[in-house]
């Protein structure tokens, strides 16, 4: 598997530190508040699992699924809800949990959509942020790490559905798009 990815960009111990820092910060900011973490499937499932275990306040979780990319590495700009929340978020404090903010289109759309359901507040927490590729202006309240303009895989992030299981974040290798599977 390792031959499909180039360099490790963020090793697992740095990711663990990042989750701990975010957990402490969110636990402080939302002390005494009822929060629901909304994980954006599929990419956020690994980060969500680490983040919740670093929270010291009671928390509910839910998931929403959107399709943003096809099988390529570029966004289509089209964001479609393929699985909606199970929870009523009226008067609840919401934190949208994303794997990565790239163009910003997905998160901008989601924030707008969820804000129509009268939550008490909405914040965004992303593991990774690629500010160089932003196409729309958005506020992201919690950022794990800013990364350069590279396509990354691992820690929930995929290329063509694969490599989500890699524990470190790596840059996609040149031979990952074809050849031997
Ligand atoms: P945005 O709408 O362009 O901000 O795209 C956000 C979504 O695109 C993320 O939730 C990821 O699923 C996907 N994405 C963006 N950059 C990468 C990357 O470097 N690796 C894997 N997926 C990515
Ligand atoms: Mg995603």
C-alpha cells in the first residue's frame, strides 16, 4: 500500500496532538452548552472518533453525507446531501466536523443549510485546511492544521474511495491513479 503514497506529510503523533488541542479548546468554549457534533461523511469519520474522545463535556453526535468529489481530485462545485441528519438541531449548538476544507464550497453550503434549521449556533471544526485553494470566503472556527496545496490521503481522506485507513496523512503518489491495484 505504501508505494501508492509519496511522503508522509503529517505523522500520527502530530495528528494525536492536534486532536488533543482541539478537544481542550472546544471543551472550554462549550462548557455548560448542549452541543451536537455533525460529522461530514465519509471523510470525517476518523477525525470525529478522535475528536470526541478528547472532549470532556457531554456531547451528542450525528452525521450528514454529502457528495462533493467524483472519483477525481478536483471539486465539481456541486454539493448534494446524500444522507441527512437524524437529529432535530433546533436551539442546539452545532459543530460541523470536516476532514478538510479545500475550495470551501462544501462547508459554505452546509453551514447555510443547517442554519435554516434554527440552531443556537454553528461552528466549523476541520482537521485540515488548504487555504491556498479557497474559492469562497468562509469562517472556520477550529482548524487542526493548515497544509500546503497538495492532495492528501489517509486519516479518513480518500482518493477514489481508497486510503482512508492509513493512520498517517500522506501525499498521493504519482502512480496511485492507475496501474497495479
Ligand atoms: P471543498 O468543497 O472543495 O472544500 O472540498 C471539501 C471536500 O473535498 C473534503 O471534505 C474532502 O472530501 C475533499 N478533499 C479536498 N481536498 C482533499 C484532499 O487533499 N484529499 C482528499 N480529499 C480532499
Ligand atoms: Mg469529505
